[in-house]
C-alpha cells in the first residue's frame, strides 16, 4: 500500500474506482457545505463576516459541479452504504454554548467548513507521475487550492469579534469536527487501498 | 516515530546518539520539519554529540492545533524534549522562528543550558520584518503553501544553490508542501499577532551564545542580530560569508562544524564571547577571522566605524 492514489493507469490517470470514491466523498462534504451555506446566509447581510458565507456558498457549488464533470465514474456497490455514513456526519451541529441561535448555527457551519477545507488535502494524494492534464488530477489540485483560500472564510468567522466571547466553545467544537472529518476521510482512503497514518485520528 | 505529550497535543521528535553525551537540540524554522536536520544529525553524531530534533506544534508529524497556536506552548514542548535528555550538557540551536523559541527558552530556563546558538534570528519585529511577515502571510492565504515556498526560496537561498535545481524545484518543495498544512502554517504565523519584543529580557541570558547571521540575509538582516549581540552579555556574532537567511540548509556542513566547535570550546572552557564579531570560514574546518577592526559590521560597504 502507498500513501498516494494509484497504481496509475498507463496514461498517468487515477484508476476510476479510486476517482469514484474520492469524488463521491468530496461531493458529499462540499455539497453539504453548499446546502448549509445556502440556508445560513441571511437575505440581508448585517455583519462584514457574513459576506464570507455568500462567497462560500458559490465556491462549494463550484467544487461539486467540477467533480461531477471531471471524474471518470465507475460502478461502486459499496458507495451507497458509505454515503449514508458521510451524510449523517455533516448534519448541522450548532455550537450549543452560544445562546444566539442563528449565530450558533453559523459557528457550527464554520467549524464543519474549516475541518473539511483544512483536514482534507486531495492534491496531496497525487503521485508525482500523475498526468497533470487529466481533468480529475487538475480538479483535485484546484479543490485543494480553493480550499486553502476558503479556509480564510472560516478563520475570519471563527476569530471574529462576534465569536471571541465563545472562544473556548468554538475551539472545542472545531477540534471535534476535525477529528470526525479526518476519521471519515482516512477510512474512505483506506477503503481504496491508500495507506494512512491514522494514529492521530483521535487527536485534535 | 516517538512522541512527547504536551497537554492534549503530541510532539514528534527524533533523538540519536549516546546517552550522557553532550547534546544539541535543534529547533526548526517556520516552514521546516525535523528531517531537514538530517545532515546535522550525522555530522554532530560523528563529533560525539547526541542530537535531538522535533516538529513544532503545527509542523510535520506533530499535532496541528486547529485555530490558535501559542508560542508559550512551543517553548513548553521544547522544554519537554530537553527534559528527555537528562543531566548531560545541552546546547540549544534554533533557526529563524525556531531561534526565537530557543531565545525564549534560554531567557526562562537558561540554567539548564550550556550554550545557545540563535541562527537567522530576531528578538523583535522591526518595521521591515513585520511588513515582510504580513506579506508572506498574505501570500500563504492567497496562494497556499506552494506560493509561500516560491517566495521564500529565492529570498533565502543563493543563486549558486538555486541554479542547478531550477528545473526540479517542484521536487525540492514537495516534501515541505506535503507535511505542512496551510491552516497550521497560518496559525504559526498568527502566533505573532500578540508578540511582545524579547529585547528587554535578553540580558537575562547568561549562557555562552554564538549568534549566526548570513552575510546577505535580508529577511533578518545584521541589524536584528546586532540587538542580540548587544543585549546578550556572553555572546559573539559570526557572519557566514555569501549566505542568506536559510544558510542552515545551504551550508549545512559548515554550520554543523561551527556548532560542534562552539560546543567543544565551551566544554573545554576556551569560549570567550566578548560580544565580538567574527567572520566564518567558507569551508568547514577553516579559521574564523575577527571582523576588520575599525570598520562597521552593520554596513555592506567598508565604512569606518564612528568613534564613540
């Protein structure tokens, strides 16, 4: 087993069964973020940081659209069972210590988004020999790049003056989300033959 | 891969060499990871030293706190590693951000050290350094780790080092890109948001201190090292010829030799700091020469030093 996708096909492409499962996981995670962003963005923005939620909505949608088109899909009988587990993990989890309910929801969404954008690095799965012109390879690189930028959205939200009084609760919720997301991601990678050091999965 | 526990966080470290031997503990710069000290481990081991390296919180295989990293925690993690080394003499070296962590440890726990080597280091954020740091952070945010590496490589390494690698820079960057995450690097950078200058506390460092500064380092230029030389009583500054900020990467053999000679001199009672300024040899084993008397070591052109 290797820590990277592959063995590659003769033209440097990622095997379709790996593409399918990785793309399905990413679509599930980013699709959930898109849906929750759509429900969380207020009709009228009242704080500066809320502009970031609007940005997030469209970036997440772009990632889903990109993956649907860039992936070489293959039949995967195990996918339905796994997808149920993923989808249930993305359920909104408001930060309960925050008494303002809409704010608690927004903070919960930001912790999930931070975990997805920080803990999942799809481009780091690509072996050096992967075909750089392959759409799936390019999509993974694009998603990791955009994830890095979208991380700022979450950091701005989570470190905003509005949430500063709840710093400990935010930290605790964020670390829990990171653990959950990292474990799901690692489990999925192992299911397609990728070696992952999971010794740290229980840690923040 | 051994780990230390600091609160709920795990610190990955490597320790080689005979128990009881004098030890060098080496602290990474901001974008580095423990393996980059590999050449030092071999060179110092051959000179009879034990060598300890580790990934700071937020780096490599150590845990990466999600939103905040405190520099106090970094000093605490360093203290845990030093505690692992028992009672043998400890020499502590750190480069750039790691040098700052080493300075903080030496201020608070200097009695545990036999010697200190800050390299490409600073005790306060000059306006230039503050603005450069902000620009690098913006680069990381907008362009990711790879873009930060693109900025740092030409800033911190010489043409002579870069030229033969120009067509394989992606390979050079890849391991650092793989092991260091954007959010963790950003947290490390943002640990400076409430940074208080160390300058007023530097005089508390009583241990022999060799300050290493690259001749052409413009990220942390001579002036910021001069603060260390003036404020740390038993110090001397050694200028590494034709070197930039990342001379620990570019001139590993020379730097490891200087580290070993410094520790050997301290242990033999030969070390004299005197707040002197020296010029290192270009090759390992060469002679250190005093900076020419009467000339200003803060200038790049030979200007006579102003008389007091």
